């Protein structure tokens, strides 16, 4: 079957847009092919700085013929209805229709419509110009003499040419003829801008890719990345250095070059007095270059590796020298910023936070720092942290936001706080907390383990969550402008990975109670909040933590319904204990006893729900022992009493596995009850008593979890 080759050749496409653009081109073309009945075998898209390319193979040569039956009016229907049917079906008269008999509804007319398929090349020629004109670039531009005319083409950068060929592998392909804003589709392209600028003709993808490579263009971005990484490592190893790998930078650089050539440059050793991270950020941000390290020390060397887009006649000497000049100037700025920052102590910067608003409804950054300091001091004893060190760390942890280096490189916030704290003689735990209180910032980021860092990190995240919940700025759908989901997941990971016992609701309550009014707008809001409003806020926040915990545990293979079953128990806010309950519950439900007890409990709950709805009342309260008419009732009542007492004692000792074992003792009595006892007895008093006994089953299992939340 024929293949399609499409290339859109333009001026340089921003690197950040290339990957999505290639995916969009593939999606738009293949979706349209399928919609037109042209089901293909495979497709692959590519992007370089100057071109988007798509190859689709195994496309049918023509659309399938379509046959359709269109139902018309009944025989004998009004003339207007008949004429409308004929016009819609494209029939000249009723002689071209057939009559379909229906004994129940009466006979009616049916039109048989046959639509022959069109050649695939004609179909493609119709939709490709539409895709080009409506391509979803984040930003686009118009250019040239036609740019002011209505309907002028908009593209990310000026579009120069289009390749569109279609044909069998064994035959000369045809050009898919169409025109977009004066650009006629053909089979001509260009290679590298400087090393092979001449036009050349291509036929199909294999021919196209080979000729591009000969013209100094590596089409596949993955191949360009491999070349850059391999050559950079080789250059570094040749001088006994190690490349500091950077996947994000590698992705970006591969979108800046069509023919990657790795070169090594150097800078003055004096700049190595700057922290490694500042050097790396400077070189990365300004020149898109990689840095190298000395493997014997782990520290950066005064070398960098750049990726040129040309094989220069001088071996890249001029390109390297140009990059060295720019890097020297940028590192001079960075060194000046760093040394200037060191002249001002972190605490001396704090008064400026009085004029910086954190959020219009939550007050200034200074007020927030005071709240974090207070909350961190309350958390410190719970996590084994020194209170005074924790308060000091909380006080200083945001100060580096006002430094010159962080102003230039915001991604270094926290890290620079650590460096400045150490430079002014702060305790190592205080300095570490300045960096680590932001962590973890993602699923792959490490969590803090030092107790002072843990206390400050938890305080920072909990203050953020409670504050934004208080002003009703919660995440909605996919929108989370204040990264509240990340904050909640951060709390969960810190607690779980450090094995911490942290009652969230108590911590939040203690933070609200008697908060000084000078702590800002949030303190005023807390002090004016009704108790029922505060209770609702806590409930909603706890539900948010439950949702985040479900995400965390699901990623680890746990069932989300078991999290719901444990969270449904009143007062469950100790994340570590919740997870241990979930683990014990999962192990229990994997056994026959667990499965059968779950089935019995659900059967009891279903009967109760039906009867309570029918009778308009709840069957709670203790059943009367005097009304037990059968031995199975007495045995079940005794088993429930034992299970409640023993499981409750095990839960009190936080031995959840033992609690599940005690619950398993209910199974024989529950099975026997349902096997021998009729719940809806004729005697109303006996019936009510038996329904109350069913409620006792439900109540007993709530010692470990709400079984009604568990899916079968």
C-alpha cells in the first residue's frame, strides 16, 4: 500500500515547541485519514529546528465504496414529505426507491445510496492545506507581502516549502498537489543552512532521510541526543573529567541543532570560588552548555561543553572563543552577585518582607514567616527536632528570596539560603533546613530527613494548605495555581518516609488556636471563623489529604477503596497509622476469612438499607438478648461482643494485623446466622431485634474499617 511523506520547511522553530508540534502533526493527519476511511498501518513524526516531517505508511490507495440505506416516509405520506425525502436522498423519482414492508408500522420508502470512494491522494490533497492553515502553534506570525491580506497564513516562523509525496514503494511517488498561501507542495527541500544549503529532490521517506543526512541534517531528535551525549562524554573523558548530565538541557540543545558538533571550552579558575550550582545555572541559562566535574573531588572543573551546529573549518576555535567570552562575562556577574549577597546577613534582609505581599487575602510574606516559625516550633517536639534551631531555621528559610543570585536564578532558592547560612556561621541543621524545607518538589525528589528540616518543611506546607483552604482557593480540575496538590503529597511523603506520627487535625487546630492578630489577615480570619465553619474546613482538608494519599498508594499498587474505608472512621488523621491499617486490611481481605466476612458484612448492610428505607427508621441501639429465638442469634451476639472487645484492644495497641485476626472470628457466626435465621420474621419484635443484630455486625467491623466503602 502507498506511503505518505510530508515535510513543512520553515525558519527556525523554537526548541520548546518542536516535540509537541511533531506530535500534533501526526495526530491531526492520522485522525483525518481514519475519519476518511483510510486506515493506515503506521506513522512517525520528526522535528528539527527548521522542519516538521511526517511519514505514514500502509495507506489504502482509495477510500472504500460506501453503501447506505436512508429511511423515508410511509407509503401514502403527504407529497411534501415525499419530495423532501427525494431531494435529501438525491433521487429523481420514487421509481429509484424501494418499498420496505413492516407489518406493525406500515410500509415505507427506502433509498439505496451508493457513494464511490475517492482516490486517497485526492482526499489527502483536500485536508492537508486545512491542517497547515489551522495548525495549533502556541504562538504564530504572519510575514511577507501577503501578511496583511485577509486569510493570510500564520505559522510559527516563515514557511518556505512543503514536501508532499504519495505512492507505492516500488513505484515513483506522485506529488500531492495543493497550495497554501502561494506555497505549492512538491518534492524539493534543503539541507543544513550553511553546510548544504542547495535544494534537492526526494521521493519517499527512506530516500528523504538518507539525502538529509548527506546534507548534514540528522532528522531524528533521539539520534541527535545520542550523538550530543556520546560526543560530550568522550570529550570530557579525554581530559579525565566527567560530564554532568542534564536531561532537560539535552532535550533543549537537540532542538537547536540539525548537525550536532560537541566542542570543549574553558573559563578562569577564579570563578570556581562560586558555588557549583551557580556556575552550572549561569552556563546553562545563558549559553545552553554542559559543565564537567573532576571525578576525584566531585567538584566542577573550569571547563564546559557546547554543541555547535556546524563543522567549522577552524575546528570550532572561533565558536568556542565566542562562547568563552560570553560565559566569562556572565560568570563575572554571578561572582559579583554572590559576593555582594555575602555582605548582608540573612536576618538583616527580613524587614523587606513587610512590604512584600504573599497573597492579597493572606497578608505579607513577613506575616507568613511568623506563622511558619510558630507552627514549626509546635511540630518540632513531634518529630524530635530542637525547638530553638527549628525556630531559627523557620525565621531564615525564605530570606534568600531577596538575594541577587536567587533574583537572577529563581531555581536556586533554598540552596543559596543554605550557602549563605553556612557562610554566616549558622548551625548545619539550620542551614540544611533553608534548602530542604521546599522538598519534596515532585515524585522523584528526595524528602528531608533531618528533624529540623522536617519540622520547617511540614510547617511551610501546612500553612500553605490551611491558608488557601481558609480563603476557599482550592484546586479545581486540572488547575492548581498554588501547587496545593504537591504540598499535600509532600506532607504525606515526609510523614511516611520518615515513619512519623503526626496527627494532622490536632496540629492544624493548635495552629489556629490563639493565633496572635499580628500574624496577619489569616489570624483575623481564623479568629472570626465560626466553629462549624472551621470544622467543615478541616473535614474538607482531610478529604483532600485522603485523595492525595490514594494517589500515592495507588502508585505503589494499593487499592484506593481501602484508603476510603479507613479514612471514613472518625478522627483518622494520622497518615502513618492510616497506611498501616490499609496494609493490614489489604492482607486480611486477601484471605478467605476476609473475603467471606466482607461478603457477610455487605449482605447485612444491604438488608439494613432496604428495611430502613422501607420502614423510615434506623435500626440502631443494642438488641435485646431475651428476644433471641435461635442459637445462631445468640452465637452471633457473643461473637460480636468478643470481636469488639478484642479488636478494639488490638487497635488501641496499634496492632492492626491482630485486630483483623479478631474480626475473622466473626465469620463462622455470620455465615451460620444467614444460613439458619430468617431476618424478616413474622413477629415484629423479633424482626426488629434481628435487624439491630445486623447493625451490630456493621458496628463491630468499624473498629478496623468502614467495610461499606470497600468494593467487591
